[in-house]
C-alpha cells in the first residue's frame, strides 16, 4: 500500500514520445496505463516514487554537464584509467 503525506508530481512518457497518458486499472501492485496519442497499453510495474527537489536536480545536471565537457591532459587520463583498473 502506498501512503503519502504530500502530493508528488509524476511525468511519464510513452515509447512514441507522448506524455498524454491515462491510468486505468489499479491492483495495488501495478497500474495499467494507456497512451492517448498512439493507444499503446502497458502495465506499469516495479516503480519507485522519490522526492522531487528542483535545486538538487539542477545542480546534479550542471555537475554532470561539466564532467562531460571537461578537457583533461593525456597524462591525467592515463592516471585515471590506471586507477579504474585497480
């Protein structure tokens, strides 16, 4: 049983890319969802709902992008690779 003391925003996308989904049958373990664009139906099973903190998500995205575009010297890259192998 899911118990929640506050509302949590949830955004789901279909395999066609649409976010126009509706929920149907619910059996306490999983829910049937249907895409309103392509009419695809599936059971949503084994999901986790967590807190949504925009500040944390934004800072994590900025750090991730900084890591992707960081330029390192060849010596530093060799050192990192050797540490990963160990």
